[in-house]
């Protein structure tokens, strides 16, 4: 009975703060302070100070602003146009042709960005007008772009992976490794969908014979991709080989992004300041949410909510697969109203004991969680990719959500695949047990 009252008060407090327009981080802190004052003998003020300091002083978090800055720098370069020009010659003979640039371009940019919205916006600003000009239907252009943009969350380095690693106290390097093959799997599923569509619409598969290039010409046309590929290799390769920690690799990424911007002639004092301030604003927002969530987690621990919830779920007698299905539905529903970062930090303190009790590996669970948060990126009313594409394409939010349904279904299929074949997630982390 007491737990039910606490849960009701907590939910109402969070919803009340959010509805009043209070920032998410402050809403979480305010709700935590309220339940501690009402239901815990511990002084809320000192608990808040200790938890917020602990959340803010984590060395693991150092990688976050660095990866954000790397993405901000590259966002302001000619990377998106270079990606299109470099990829297009290789895709002329594939059914679906240039629609595949949405998928491959997002996958490549995801490996140097870490943000779903940034990936979607950067690739979309180049591919939408180009693909429209070539006669591809908006439903496929926007649907595949909405789905492929979510690869920014899954393919490392991913911002939300860093947040999960901090929240769940798992190895960031191993989590990055775990996201590689699932990211490729999802990209292949998206490209397979385009491939099948292309076979059914051969009229858009016929490349202009006058524009066919030789192999050497294709390689030359793709020369602009070399700096980006080298940057990806430097960042991820240094982590996977154990040469650098994730934080050190982030520093390598920032230096590499600055070098690319200078060599491309895109670096100026204004670009430098804008990229630095953009990364700073984003990090401050994320750090405030993390601090508030840490205090909320501490408050829930004092009032015994995580244990009560874990015991309640245990009484349901769910199998491991049943628990995964329930959690997937739960996160999809929650994702309709919360952004991914808030969703992770808000739920981990409550759910991790239950997940561990079900013998689910926390690395695997992190990838699963990112998959379902990806689904939330393309579900209204708080699907960030939908907002990005609505602004760029001048289409209704409902239209973009509707044409994204096939991508949503493919993500659900991908979840079942990684559950049936967990080595897709765990093989790389298990090969680097010393990291």
C-alpha cells in the first residue's frame, strides 16, 4: 500500500513539473526531493548534494562532451555533400539505387556523430533534394531517412551509449563494441527493404548510361570519403585494439575532426566557436538530466521502490523472453512521451535489479534498450527524427510517422534476431575481456 502511494506521488510530481515547463533535469530533482521529504527520514538536501556531485564528477562522462564536439565540428563541414557524391557512383547498379545513400550515409555519419537527430538532419539536408529531383517517392525518401537516422544511437560512438554506460556502470568500450554488429544488422535490414522495393519498381533502377563510371572513376569520385573513413578507423580502432580508452579516443576524434575541417577549408573562428558552444549546450542539458536522475535513483533507493518493483515483476512469473517483450512494450510507450536520454536515466535505477535477476547481461540489455529507444525516435508525439524531417521536408508529422512504419517493423524484427542470436551483440565484447 505504501509503495503504491509513493509511486502515485512520484509519477504525479514528475508529470506536474514537466507539464509546467520545468526542465527535465530539474523536474527529476524536484520529484526526488519531494518523495524524500515525504517518505524518507534522510535529509533531502544533503542527499541531493552528494548524488549530484557523484553524477557530475564521473570520469566516464568526459567522453561525452568530446564526442559531442566532434559531431558538431563535422556537422559544419562539407561531410554530407561529400558522402552523397562519394557513395552515389557505387549504388547505380543496385535495385533501389540512390535510396541506399540514406542508409549508408547515415551509418557512416553515425560513426562520427553519436546523435540520431544530427545524423538525420545532416544526411537529410543533402539527400532529400537530390532524391526528389531524381523522381524517388517522398514516402521512401523520408521513411528510410527516419529509420536510418536512428543508427546515430546504435553505431558507436553513441551519446546514449555513454549515458547508459554511466547509469548502468558498465564498460563503455565493451558497449561500443556491442553496438557494431547490431548496427550493421539494422542497416542491412533497411537496405534489404529498399532492395525489394527497387525490384518491384524497375523504372527507377535504370541508371543513365552516359553517367556510368569505370571502377577507377568511382574510386576517384569517392576520394572525399577517405578523411572520414580514416577518422572512424582512428576513433573506433583505438578503442577496439585497447590502445586508448573511450575518453582518449574521443579526444583523438576531436583532433581529427578539426584537421578535416581545416583541410576542407571549412574551419573559421565562427565555426570553431559555434561548434564548441553547440557541444557545450547539449552537454549541459544532458548533464543536468543525469544529475537529476541520479538524485531520483538515490531517492527511490531510500524509499525501497526498486526492490518493491522487482519483487512485483518477480511475482508475475515471466520468462526471460516474456520480460523482454514486456520491457519492449513499456519502453515504446514511454518513448512516445520522453526523449531517449531521459528514458534511460529515469528507468535504470528501477529496472536494473530486475534485469540482473533475470540473468540478462547488462551489455546485451544496453543494446536492446537502444533498439527500443530507436523505435521511440520515429513514434509520435515526441519522435525527434519526425520533427527534424517535418521541418526539412515541409510534410505533416503524421505523414512522416506513417511512412516510417516499415522501418519500425524492421527494428522490432532486429530485436527478435539479437534475442535469438545474442552473439551478434556479445561476440566483440567477449573477445576483449580485458577492456
